[in-house]
C-alpha cells in the first residue's frame, strides 16, 4: 500500500509546500487514538511552519477565507478557546464563540438538538469541549462539519498533546528515545491520556508519577512505567511534564492536604535535580503555583517551556484547521441524524 504521506515527509514542510494532493484521512480530530505516527508527524511539521508565520509582523493568511469556525465550549476555558479563536482568525476564517451559559441548552435543549441547529447553519468546523467523555464523538456523528475535540471529560485532549509534542521536538530535535515523566493527577487528566498515546506512538519512553489515589486502576494497560516516588520517577528524565490537580473533578479526598501533596509530588529544584541537567519542565496550564510546581521553577527560562507551549498551541490548532478543511467527505449524503446504521 502506498503511503500518502511519503512524498510530503521526504522534505520539510513550509507554508509554500503544495498540499493540494494531500488528503487527511480523517474527517474529524477526536483524539490521538486512531492517528498514525506519519499523520502526527505531518501535523507537527505543518504546525512548525505556522510558528514561523505567527512570528512575522503580518500574521494573517487567507487559507480559511470564506470558512466558518464555531467554538462550542460546554466547559469554561480561557487559553484553549482563545487559542482556537486566534488560530482561525489568523488564517482568515470567520470565528464564532458560542456561549453555552446563555444558549438554548440552558433552556432545556439537548446537545444533539443544538448540534443539528448549528449544522443547519453550515459551519465548516466545530471546536467542542464537553465535560463528558464521548460527547464530542457523538456530536461529530450528527453534523456535516469537521469536529475538533478540545477536551471531553477524562477521555482526550488531542491538540494539547500535539502542542506538547511540538514544543519537545523543537527543543530536543526528536521525540523517539526520550524519557518523559508525567507527574500529578493522572486519574482525572485527559491531557495525560492523549500525551501517553502520542509519546508511545512516537517511540518515547513514558513514566507516570503519582500517588495511588491519583492513578487509574487500569494504568498497567497504558504502556507506561509507574512510580510513586518523584525522585525515583524523575531519575534520568529528558522531560518533566506536570499536571494540574483537578479538584473540580474530585468527589472525595484524593490527597491528605495541598501542603502534603506539594511536599511529596510538587516539582521543586531538589526533585528536578534527579532528572537530566538539560531536562525541560512542562505544564499544560493553568498552573497552581506552590501546589504542582514551585513558582520560581515555573518561571525559569532555562528549564521551563510553559510559555512556549502556549505559543505552540496556536500553531498546532492552525495546522489542524488547515488539514481538516481540506478533507473531502466520502459520503455526500452527510450524517445520519437518527444515528441508525
């Protein structure tokens, strides 16, 4: 079988690269699961080209001219929604932020009815965040537009994993053979799940570091090394990826106290000293300073790439919007509103 990516991946992608013959094989971006290493590489290479565009004085293009993107967030978000909005506008698209708090959903309309209503307006892309795992996939089956998962419950957050991978690749030059420690609230984190999937696909060695109460019961199925001691888990690591304590998803006591959690699992210089001397520190944000990470370390420009992650986020979302709006749906009849086969 001919690999459709090989002609493109033989040379570095730039914004002048002719992608007209390329067809992204997925109508939606619902997760890292289901993507191939070649597809991930293409997205990262294209996003890398958009980084250069975003650093120019004139940042705007007309790639999405005439296209409409709707941000539909059922959970509050500042950085992700703003990042998608900026990505769409820099590409010349029309971007609408739909406020769920003032929408018909608050008046009793179901998510599917809302999706069908939006579908009747013929948007090109729906960017959806929802508190329930699987909700974004369900919505994608009811609309003609491309759907991007901006986070669904504990399931996945694919663009976060892609931007994290781009940040690492630009700093380290590669992803394979790197040792990455993901530390913190693994249990409630869709970011952790997407990163584990992507890093394993790309040949990295992944460790998770967390107390037993913050690990999924099936963590052994994730293909990772499990550690319950920060110093042990960080030893020899290239990347230290901290996660936020998601107290809003916790029902019960998962940690004895914030102070005790930081003492054992918060990242400070002493614990980081067990990693490699050039190890990078990452955090998906928003940070709880003094809970997951020491404030001084978070701002250390020599070790922390947290601000760089935010920059890469815009570029990655531009790349995702680019490839998904090139997709030609194989089924001209569109979705089946009833969900029947």
